[in-house]
């Protein structure tokens, strides 16, 4: 959408995203990934899943690095 399209929707009484202003601002500032990461880290299950994922990826990387150096 171009800027004129957005202005015409706002002038016509379109939705102004009440209640979703934080995500609307994130989209406008092009920082949606940062918003998603912060929301996921604030969630206890999301935090645990992130930690488990990073540990698993690090473990696989360490195994492959060790295998390439002939440690096992």
C-alpha cells in the first residue's frame, strides 16, 4: 500500500487499530522481529523453548566440530 492509500483509509474512518497500537507501531517502525522476540522472551514457555533450542543447536554444533577435529 502506498502512503496515499493509508491516508485515504484513515480519512474514510477506517480502523485505527485500537488495542493493537504497540504492534501497529512495530510494523510502522519495521521492527516486527524485535517485537516478536521480546514477547516470546516475556512468556515463560517461550523462554524455555528458546533456551532448549539454543542448547540443542549448540550441542549439535559442538558435536560436529569435535567430530571434524577427530575428538570422537
